[in-house]
């Protein structure tokens, strides 16, 4: 798998840095400018740190794109006898593998972001919740934290790394808290939100790995320089995980606002379709994402406002590319199986709904069951407790909305 | 305006003022709108898992569960919009696609009020499974379970604090488990029957009632209830003795009772046979 960045490579270390330093070394810390970034951040007041995060326009990279500054402010203002920061490294969205690459290539960057976040919101302890299958990263994460502790003596909070046990739902923030607390990873009802009542019912700041990597860059460069990348609507760069029928699947770094087609065809990125294949569709944002047709991919830019026009979103940054020989209703079946297996089973619309969707796709054709599928999808979207049930049918509906991708009789 | 400990909100176009901390469901009732529920129980923390109580809250992307969501200043709520009715109908249809004609009045009402088509999603897996009859006091028929979490809560922090049962498995396979599917006798269960008391379906049922139902002898209309106080210890739990044909067939306790709040221990709930044995004096005198 390739791990090259594009022309604007910041989250991923460039070739020079990779060859000159090992990921867990002081030299890497210095080459990345992280020692200075940490000193700068820890020299700031909480208030000015939060202001800088707000000025940066960073939105969460875990899927929901919530403004990071608002979360920081809310945790900071919330009352609690202790506060926590959590790095969400559960990365289980199908087609998404960028957090793994980031943690393998440069664990110091997101962990420096975690240390800064702890300072920024006044947390007493930091946690990393690591996907069970990423256990090879357990010890590097601990080592990276120790290295940061040596670089910044006496100021870092304690870190605990917790390993997941193979449940997609444990990546949902409140299910993740339950898991850390030793309970079943069932999502909680919101409100109360994590910023007010999170881990151990205390105010908690939870961020995706990539969001925290951006935080570290922000405090290294300052908000103005941070905003020099990306679009006005969405400053910064994004790690995309590209899989499917392209020449060079892998993780790439692109600025927000780049034409979508350029990500698929760029020489620095996926380098176009595999021999003989024509682009049919892209599943954007993972299993809970949306299908875009080749024509839409040709027009869209990779940014939240533009993708909204197609009812799509960036989600986790996954792009799964399908060629003309791929049968998308079969892909929809695979996705339905995934959700039926990964539902926590807590609420009726999702526990039973995901199974009924799966069965309908297995037993009937899309055109036969189109209205029943839409009917059930609406119940699941409206009435499920968490994002899993609410978005389990997003990809399916996006497919139904694009008959050119499945209704060959037309 | 947010004043004192009151919140002002609009429910189906009507402005109401209710105490802060009131669940939407109760606020709706004050406004004359009854909200359907299945998993909710007066004595237990709302689990909000059935989703039958969803209402539309302006500004919210999804519907919200009225049993758990507390009132907030300025909320605008719709309790019977098309979206709400659609979701409730879907929930009734989904439940009826897995449990055989459930004897749950609330579910039947939900079917009535939403015009649910009971056969709509009946084409796949169901919960059909044998009844578990592994002890003398109550049976478990999980083919009727709607996974409302009431039994788990009653066994856990909301009443009994025994934690003998919990949900295990995921997705459609999620089910009530004693831990590695042990028989109840081998589990941590202390047979207080509090889970049976709160179960809204026939999934948990006292063995006596179940046996009488099997033989067609259970007749709800002939049952008379006598109020008394448990004679086993000094706590003073109120008991309702359910009597059918001169025999005690079931013991419950009123939820309104200040001591029990509806919950009992194994002696109060199941230790009643001595009352109706012909003569037990010989048993006592022969004890060593
Ligand atoms: C079913 C489900 C799974 C999720 N899995 C992940 C995950 O693996 N990693 C992640 O960062 N966020 C995941 N999220 C999103 C988190 O709940 C949360 O929004 C995120 O960690 C917040 O971080 P951010 O603000 O940096 O995006 C998931 C959400 C849902 C509903
Ligand atoms: S929507 Fe699905 S995953 Fe989320 S709480 Fe409900 S059953 Fe669990
Ligand atoms: S009888 Fe009592 S202890 Fe046993 S499972 Fe039910 S609530 Fe728990
Ligand atoms: S056994 Fe009864 S109380 Fe327990 S979850 Fe099932 S229906 Fe609810």
C-alpha cells in the first residue's frame, strides 16, 4: 500500500524526514517542529489555546465534522471533579485505514496533539482507545508518550492505552466510554453530550487521531499559516484512504476543495483506474457514506459544502472506487451484512431493521423492494439511538437514488 | 423565558410551563397528549430502547425519545406528525416481525394507533426458540422478548443489585443472558422474581401462572386480590395475594408502596405454599 502524500504534505511526514529519523526519536520530534510546538502550546493560557482552535476552523476528522473549537470550549466550561481527553483510534469504518498509517509513520504528531488538548481543556488524564487489530501500535503509542514526557518534563498528564475487542460500535464515542469503563459498548443517549458528561460521567474531549494531528500542526504553525491550506470553508488537509479499482490504492494527503477526480487520477495520489476499467462509482465516506456516479465524481470538489449538493459527505475520508464490472447491488448487500453484524442490538429500529434490510437485499431485487427499503430506512434514520442505525441505510438510499448504478433495464 | 425552575415549551402548538427536569413524556401528558411506550416502566430508569415514544423536536436532525429527553426552554415539539407516526408504525411492524403475536397490550395499542401492517416485515428470522423451564419458580420464553431491558435494570441497579442477567451478543443476536447461557439455578440469580414482575411480555412468567395457562385454568377475571403484609421478617413489605379458586397463585407488591416500591425478595414473592398445605405441623415436629 502506498503512503505518499500529495504536493501539500503536512500530516504525513515527507520522504526526507522519514529517511532522516525514526518515528520514535527526539530527532523526529525536532524535525517535525513538535518540541517547539509543545513549548508554545504549554506556554499559552487555556483561553488563548481555545481561541486558536476556534480561529483555525478545524472540524473533527472522525466523521461528523463537528467544529473542534466548540468542543474545547464546552469541555473547558463544564463542571466536573475531573476531566479527560480521549484519542479515538478505533478506526473500524470499512475502507478507512488512514489513522493506522498516521500512527505507524508518525505517532508523535497525534500524541503531541493529545498532550496539547489535555492542557487546553484542563484534563487530568488521557486515554487512547486503540482498535484491537492495531495491537502492534500499542507499545509505539506508549513509547511516543514517554518520549513526549521526556521532552516536556512534569507537564504531561498520565496516559492509558486501551485495546478494543473487535466491535465497530465501540468507535462511537459514548460506546467507547462504556467500553473503557468495563461495560458493554452500547451507545448512550445524548444529551448529555460527552463534553459535559463523558468518560466516567465527567467532561470529556474526544477526538479522532487525525484531528489531534491537526491540533499539533496548528500549535506549531499558528492559525493563519494553518488556514493557508485547504478551502475557505474547510481549512487544512485531509487524509484519504483510497481502495478499489485504482492503480495505486493507499493513504494520501489532499487539501480540502480539491476536485474529486484529481484525487483519483493524480500522479501523486491514486494514478487512475486499473487497466481496462472504467470508473462506475465511488463510495465516499465509508460504509455509512454515499455512492457518487462517475459523472458526479467528474464535477464534485472534495469539500463539505460542495458534497452536500449530492447528499454526500467526507465522512471518515474513505474512497472506495468501483469499476464498470462491479455489481453495486452486491456491494449494498455486503454493507447491509456489515451493519447487521455490527449493530449493538440495543434499539428496535437498528437491531431488527438492519437484519430486515439485509434479508430484503438477499431475497429480493432492488426494484421489487424499493419502497419497503425506503420506508424502513426512514424509520431507522429517524428513530435509532446512535449514528450506526441512523446512517446504516445512507449508502443504500444513495444507490436507490441513482438508478443508473443498478437499474440496467432503464 | 427561562424562569426559576420552570421551562416553557410548545407541544403541538400549545404553550406549556413545566418544572425543569421533567421528561418530555410527562410534559406531553400534562398537555393532554399521551405518548405510547413499551420499554418504559414507572419504577425503572428509562432505557429508551424500544423507541416507540419518539416525538419530533424542531431543530433536531432525528426524532427524540420522550421518555428520556428532558424539557428545555423554547422546545417546539410535535407528538403526532407524519414523521412520528411513520417511525412508530415501523417500530410496531419490526417488533411484530420477530415476536409471535405478542400478548402486550401496549404493542397492540401501538398497532391500532399507527395502522401498522403486522405482516409487513414478516419474511425473515424470528426469535422462535424453546421455552426455558430450568427451575421451580419462573420460566423464560425468550421467543416473546422485546429486549426492553426492564429485567436487566430490575436485577441490577434499579432494584435488586444482584446483576445476575445482562444483554449479551450483538445485533439481532442480542439477548438476555445469565452469563455463558447457564441455567438460572447455576447463575447468580437469587429468585426474587423482580424481573418477572416488570417484564411487559410473556417472556418471564411465574411457573404457577405458566402451568395454569398451559392447562387453560388461568382466568384473569376470576382472580381476587387480598392485601396483606409479608410475615417473614420485620421489614413490613406489602403483599398483594392473587387468589384463584381459593388458592394463592401469584404474589406482587404495589409500586406505590413506600417500602417495596413493587420489589420483593424470594420469600415474600414465592414462599407462599406453606399457607395452603393441608397440615405442616408433622413436618415441623419431625425436624431434628
Ligand atoms: C458507529 C460509529 C462508529 C464510529 N467509529 C469511529 C472511529 O472508529 N473513529 C473515530 O474517530 N470516530 C468514530 N466515530 C465518531 C465518534 O463518535 C466521534 O464523533 C469522534 O470520535 C469525534 O472525534 P472528532 O471530533 O475528532 O471527529 C464513530 C461514530 C459512529 C456512530
Ligand atoms: S442504533 Fe444500532 S448501534 Fe446504535 S444504539 Fe441502536 S442498536 Fe445500538
Ligand atoms: S429473579 Fe431476581 S436475581 Fe434472579 S434474574 Fe430475576 S431479578 Fe435477577
Ligand atoms: S425478558 Fe421481559 S423484561 Fe427482559 S428484556 Fe425481555 S421482554 Fe424485557
